[in-house]
C-alpha cells in the first residue's frame, strides 16, 4: 500500500509550522502552514483526528502571487505570535534544466515576510534566560508553542537536580479543576525528559489518564525507556487493547 501525502497530486512542499497562541484567530490554531515554492504560494491545512492518525483538509491559500521570484522555503511562528516566512526570492528554483550561468539567477537577495492578524494583540514577549526554574515551569501553561518550547530549552541549561525538584513541586500545585490539568502534567513530563529524568509516578498516572492523547504520549516515553521504567512491559501490554487506536499504535 502507498501512503499518499497531505495533498496528493500537488507539488512538493517546503517548511512546516503548526499554529498556536492567542494572537491568531482561534479557527487557525492547530492548523499547518507550509510552502508550495514552485507555485509561489503559502498553503494552510486544517488537521483533524482520524483513528490512530489524522486527516488534513486544504484551506484557502495564506499567500498566492503571480510574482515568479516569490519562493517561500521556510515558515515559523515568532515569539510575538506572528508568522515569519523565509522567501528565497529567485525566479529559478535551481533545478538542472536551467543553466547555472543564467543571468536570472539571483545570488544576492532574499526576503522575510511577517504576517499578523489585523486588530489582534500580539503574544506576550518573554525572555526565558532571565527567569527562575519555577517561573520557567509556569510558562508551560502558555498557549504559545514557542514560549513552551523555549522554556524547556532553557530548563535544559539548568541544574538537573534542581529542575527535577522544581517540577515535582510544580506538579503538586496543579489543580484537577483546571481545564489544562492534564496538559500541564504532560508538559511537566516533557520538562523532566529535557534533563533526562523519568518521573515514574507521573508516567504511571498519565498512562491511566482519561485523555487518550496523554496516554499515547506517556506510552511513547515508556516505549523509549523500557529498561529504566519498572513494569514497562505491563503498561505496554495493557495498552495494546486500549479503546483508542492511537494508544494502541504507540503500544
């Protein structure tokens, strides 16, 4: 069997970003942006769950132009919640069918485009390097992927024992009534993994979570650390018959 791409029959894409944060409209969050550099456009896909995997629906283009030098090759969200696009800016896409001495080849120029949502506040700017371990852990509750990622990257530079102790205290502060309770505990697990620690009790708890996404994520950690986690094969064996197909897939 052949597994088709996101948009069968269309050209190759270049670069990828998953949208998050409060600056963008809620309908855009969780969508994928990628670049069709050959057709001079930036594409958006809406992703939904489909069994153990996902389905992607092509939405209206974010950018489309007839300007042949517009060659978007990478796309990322910035710390301000805006979308940044690296535009290689070249009418030729460097395949061998065009002479390498062709005068149309532009060796000197490039552009970066910044896209914001009109009339909406930008995301808060945060410098993780100035924060304490507990302040960094509080950033893991933010809806912006960039902030959470860089909080964990900063935690990697700190003393592992202090990070482990801080995460343990931070987890105990989380309230089950919080809508983000499971998400925050999963982020705590990722923070521990950033410093190569395995919070066994938290892993066991997440493997029993009512949220199948949390169960699947915790089981991936178990599968990658079977020799370091007691009862790992018991956890995996039980998950093989889980009600949710993504949990079974991870097991």
